[in-house]
């Protein structure tokens, strides 16, 4: 059965390297996937291509799509993103599988618009912490400020990623890192709405993805978990217990 596949999570959690190694080690599962390309008002990141990673457009042009029939517009960490819904239908018509990799807000907008009822879907959220780790942090004496904790976890990953791309960090780079890390817990509050949650400690740029060609550590476990979901295995491998709305308040 054809279905839309959603893979979402906070910035730098490891979505992109996970997709890359899935294509390497599970080509039969990924062969028919066609990436949904969104309109985006931010500037391209290093290595991103127009029409492949996003359609990069001025903010006003994307704002004009808000409320327009056939488009979904979402606010994402201060940026605007938009999806043309007909793109999903074109991919299905071509016999391919629409695949979304990105933030959890675009799937949320599609859910609100009733698209999850119109099309079969499977949604996976990548979390930098497991359900068990969150419960532990909430239970320790005097408690832990989850917002500060998660922000620091993701800040380190974002810094590591940008420093691998550039020899010097600009003020704009640092501001972007702060914006993305500060928004991580807000995005994790969306996880309970997804069909499956996979916890992934190895963010983008971590050596566990490909330093030894074969993924190891949390990167490998996430790969096995996603493969289990895509194969419709029963029972699933490496999937968190169901998240509830009150897990992160």
C-alpha cells in the first residue's frame, strides 16, 4: 500500500545522515522514495541545491501562499515553509512514495488540514532523548530544567556540525545555532502525535555515522529501527514506548 512517510525531529538530531545510510544499507526500502520539496524563505545551507532541497524564495512570496487553496504554510523557527499539496498527488501518480524529512510543524499542518485522513501515512519522530531518559530527568532530586538541558544537548551538536562546515563561525551562525537549539524542546512536544518515536543520540556530523563506513552506536540502532518501521515488522525493533502528551509539558 502506498503511503506518505514523514521523518521529523529537532534541527541537527540526525535526520539527514539517517536517510543517507538508509539509502546505502537498505536501498530496496528507499528506492521508490521521492522527497517532498518545500518552499523556504531562508538562505541555502552549505551543499543545498535549489529545487532539490528546497525552493528558496523571498518571505513575501511564501507569505502570499498562506490561505491559498492547495498550499500548507508553516512557521518554522522563525522561517516560513510551504508545501504544495498537489506535489503529493503527482508523486503517487508516478508510482512513487512521497517522503518528508524535516521539522514536525509541516506534518502538523497537514494533519490539521485533514491530509492524514485523505492519504495513508506513517510518521516517525527522531528525539535526542529517549522516553526513559526524559522520565529519569524529571524524577531526579530538585528536577531538571528540560528546556535548558535539551537546548544544551542540541547546541553542542549544532556547534559541532557548523564547525565541520566552516573554519570560523560568524555572529549569524551563532544566532542561528541559538535559535535552533532553543526551539528543540518545543519540537519534541510534537513527538506524541507521531506513530513512532526513535531516540537518536548521534547528531549530524557524529563519527558514528560513517567514520568506519558502517554505522555504529546510536546511529546504527536508529537505522535498524527505521528499517523496522518501513518493513512493517512486528514487533518493531528499537522503537520507544508510546509518548503521551503530558510527557513534556
